[in-house]
């Protein structure tokens, strides 16, 4: 809780404490509920392990798939395309993970981008389920693999920050930013959306679920633009201050924690105060940051 000025003055008179002492008490009380650095490190390590493993599993699987090199192959002989066991397990693993992110978002500390991440997870789960039910798994695997490409780099940056390797943290973040923008603002709209919007229309015509499917994909693209803006803003601050100031896209706690975040704004991208106040989540999930 963060009492306003009137409330602070009333408590000061009631307890015979000065206002500054009461503010410190409330700040210390809030800090007791914050997770330790070890807890945050373990959470990021779990997400890094998953994102890293699933991304390279996807790359290995898709490398020999014809639709990885020619997106028109996603629609040839649709919907009579075989569902292999590797495709099935890839989809089930991704769907289970994003459901876990959806549930954990409500138990974690509420963050500024809660609504954005909620929409992202909802759209992602909807796309995975919808594409599986309609046997659009070929283009679905492309979307999944592309979104996993940058997420493990973000978690690596968080791990470096928790281990107090600031230069390594900043390097991972810059690499993450480049990969994120290239994949989400380059490959995704010009290859993925191009095949779902235009190539599918040309090869199989406007099927009944075309509008819903592409509506969800375009929703993801809108979120990509928002997050890319925040990444660029963070990188711009880094050029001025000499290091990335903080994670602007996600993982900033609710407004009650603003004073702690502000007081540490000159630290690294995912820097925490001495009590570990700035908790990190990710999606993109995402997201988080993710992914997705």
C-alpha cells in the first residue's frame, strides 16, 4: 500500500512518528512480499531452458520441411495434410507452455503490461488451438518457431543480470532487440502474414475461418509493433546513459512499486534494488518481454 499525503499526516499524528519514518515502514513492508533474486533466477532459468530447447527442436524439425523454404507448401493439398508425431508433440508442448503462462500471470505480481500480455497469451492459445483443429499446422509451426527465436535471449539477459554480469546482460538485450525486430517486424509480416493473407487466398480461396485466423495473426502483429517501440525506446536511453536503463516492455511491477523502480533507473536493463524489487517475468512471452 502507498498512502497519500493526507493519510501519512494522520498516521504521523496518531503514532507520533515523522512522515519519513512512516514512508520507510510502508516501503519495507512492501519489500517483504517481493520475491528473492534466487526465486527470479530459477524462474528465468526454467523459461530459458524451455525457450532454448523448443526453438532448436523446431528449427531441427522444420529444416527438412518443404514449407519452411516455400510458404506456398503450407496450402498445397489443404486440408488433407498428414499430422506427424513430431508435429503433434511440437504443438502440444507449445500449447501447454502458453497455458501455464496464462495461469501464472494471475498469481505473479501485477505488471504494467498485464493487459497486453493477457491479450497476447489469449491470441496465442487461440491460434494454436484453432490452427490445430483446422489442420493449419504447417503455417502454425512457422509462427511458433519465429516467436521462440528471440525469447531465450531475453531470459539469458535476465540470468546475466541476476548474476550481476551487467555487460553480458546488456549484450544479450541488444542481441534480443535485433532478433526481435527482424523476426517480428520483418519476417513475420512479409512472410507469415503474406502467406496467410494472400497465398492462401490464391491457392485455396476464402475459407470460412479465414477472417478469424488472420484476425488473430494481425492482433499479434499489433502487439509486435508496440513491443518493438518499447525496445527501441530502451535502446535509445542506453545510448544516452551508457547502459540500458530498465525493461520497458514488461516485468515492471504495479504502480505501488514505481518509487523503487525510479530510484534504481540508472542501473542495468533488469537491475534490481538491494531487496530485488524489480521482478522479471517475460512472455513473449513473451512475455515474456516472453513471447510471443
